[in-house]
C-alpha cells in the first residue's frame, strides 16, 4: 500500500507503546467531541500491554516478540484475545499476491482494493477512511492538498500522499463507490468533480498543478531550483538517450544525468550499454555527468537472477563477457576525461557500490547503505571493486614513504570478506567506500541538484582524470599466507563455514596480487583479470549456485 515495510504494529514497536500512548492522550485531550476523538482511545488489550510494560523493541516485546527455540530465532505475534504470544500464521490472500508484483503504486493499490476477497475489503475500508479523513481536514489542518501530501510522504515515508494516492486509484470511480456505500463526501471534493475535473493534480508541459480550493481552479506547484525532477525533465523532451534499463537526461548547464530505471535499478546488459553510450555522448556534447535516479534505491547491484540463468544454461562465455564489459565500462568511467559524479542513496550494493568507487566524485544522501556484498552469495566483487578498495587504502601514502601496507589491505579484506554494509554515508567514508573529500546531502530531494553542483565544481576547477596505474606494488605470497592464516583461525573458531573460507581465499588471492614475490609491481588490468577469473571459477561452484538461488528466493544469505 505504499507504506514503510514495518507497517502499523511493527512501527509501533519501534517507536514504543509508551510514546504512542502519550501522543494519543495528547490528541484525545486536544480534540473536540466527536467520532474522530474516539480513535485515540486504546483498546483494552493495548492498555494491558502498557500495564505489563510490553512497550516494544526497547523492552524486548510489544506487538511482536523475538524468542529462541531449539537454537533458532523466531518472531512471535501478540494474540490480542489471550494477551499472549503465538507463532505467526501465513495469510494467503489472492488480492495481495496479485497486487504485490505491480510496480506502479497507484495501480498496485487499485488492484488490491478492487479485489473482493478479505484482503481487498480490509484494504478498502482502511484506505477509504484515510482519504475521507484527509479531505475533511481541509482547510482546518492545511489549506491545500500539497501540504498534507508532503507531510505524509516526508513524515511517515509514504510513497504517495493521500491525495496523490486518491488520484492513483481514480478519484471519480472511488467517490462513486463511497457514495454507494453511504459515505458523506466532503463538499469541496464534490465541488471539484462538479466543475468537470477528475483529479487533485494534473500534469502539463512537465509541470505539476494542484486544485486550489479557494480559487476553484488548478495552480502550479512552485518549482525550487534545488529540486530536480527527472520525470519532469523527460516530459519536457530532455531525454538524450534511452533504453529499457537506463536513460541519459540533460540537466542543463552542460551536465547530463545517467538514470537507471530497471527493477531495483539492478545492473544488466541494457544498463551497461547505456553507460558506454552515455560516455560517448557526454564526451561530444556535455561537460560532465551525474549518475542518479529517483528510485527507491540507487542500485541493488548486478542482476543476480540473469547471472544465475546464464550459469544454469552453462553460457560461460556470456557470463564472462558481461563481467568483462562491466569492468571495462567502470574503467572507462574512472579515466573519463570529464568528471562523473555518482549520487547514491538507499541500497547501493555490489555493482552499485562499484560504480561509486569508479566515479570521480560522490555526492551521497545521508541515508545510504553502501557495500560490496557479493561474498554473501558465494561470489567476489567482479567489476573492479576489490581492486579499487585496495588502491584507495594506500593512495594517501606520501610519495617516497616506505610504509607497511598490510594493515590497511587487511582492513579492506575484512570489509569485503564480511560483506560489511555502511548504514550511512558517513560510515561509508569510514569503511572506505567513499573518500573523505566526497560530500553528503541530508535532504534527499536536493541530491541530484547537489551532485550536479559537484560536477560543475570539478569542471570549474579544471578537472583532469587520474593517471593510469601501472606500477601497483602487491603483497604477494607473504600477504596471501597471512590472510589465509586469519581465515583458518576464523573457521576453526566457528565464525565462518568451510565454504566461506573457500570463497574468502579467492578474495585474499586477488587482494594480495596472487603468487608473486612481495613488492612485485602489477597493473590495474592484472588485478581485474584476477577478479574476473575468481568470479568465473566461483560461478561454477554448486554451493555458490545454492547461495544465489536461496538469496533470490528469500532475500537472505545462506551459510552452506
């Protein structure tokens, strides 16, 4: 329904039932007499939970309770009739199963509420009351639909505000359904429909307009320069190139934006091809490029399902060609003559993280979850991430200083081998996924604008790409042996499985530079070849394929 995945009762556990109770009490006392006032009176079972101090996550139990049974963790749910906990039950509803695969949130909710089963009826009952309540609060709580929609999106993390959502399911048909069910429609909504209008918002020439209750007509939403909306630019014919996986859009001022728009913004053949085509276009017609989008996440990494299909069909040449193409593309981005600035946010994993590592600069949203997580599915980073992390760990060494690189390389090894994911952009800097000079944007709505400014700043400073590295000193056999020793003790201590050790040894081999004498100088391409060789060898391992299948099915890693 376009709400946070924690839904209603899990969110209450996170907030705390005591906090929720105080908020409800305040609202109850501040409201006048009426039906809506009674919404803020808790049911007897919640009042009993408060007496029991079952306040949610901070007390270990609330509407949910995590327990260990027979060595396994299980999450129990509150039985409100018995005021006790029981195992969760899987509820199979056709309405939910049909709707959850629809990407467009408006169409998804429309599919849900139109289904006559229990799930559809329940969703409609809740949604109908929410929409009518929101409309009744105009102009009491706000004078326009825009303010309420923003409050619910920004404050409660809804994908759409109530009036945007109402448009999404269809204002006219939903109002007819409400009237048929005996609901009172707020007069101003009836006024809007009587004027022949059929929505609270309308789009025209790339701009969004909203229905102004006072004026009785549509007014344009004020555009702010710090908020760049890619859909609006595309409506204004600013798309330069496009394919099913990505598009190149003109942001103005000589900067283009490479936008991913595949499901979860995963990186596949179309995405890689558009990255290469975009570099050629930017080289000829632009001064720099931003890589960013408005999706839920920047990128969840490579298209794991596509890779698994190719593996199962034993199309080894196709898999290797794809890995090589991705490596070559990221190297082209790294050494591109014009600045490329990545604008990550949300999940920025695997190949998404490698794109950031290859870019000239990063302008990240504060809430960015970045990491190289390939070892979780029995693989190693194959797009140059291992190589880039190793190079960055020692790039700050002053010229001529003969320092021991092992402690810094070992830190990189631990970060990648343990598939660590930064929980913020600040932590991404600490883990080495971002440089200290990379910038952070707190307001995600400003991210693409800020990334554009970063690219323009690099242009104004006379950007020059880095020099191709041809004399990289590696740890060699000595470093490889030390890393293997650490893995041996972790396995013996029960911290990792035997197959974890096997995969991590492949990573250790790459990071140390293979079976070479200590201090041997190699090229970046040599390290990329090691990455690709290790990636391909692991693709052929049955246990890696089991891990990939399990993760695609459950969303969780498998320790086989």
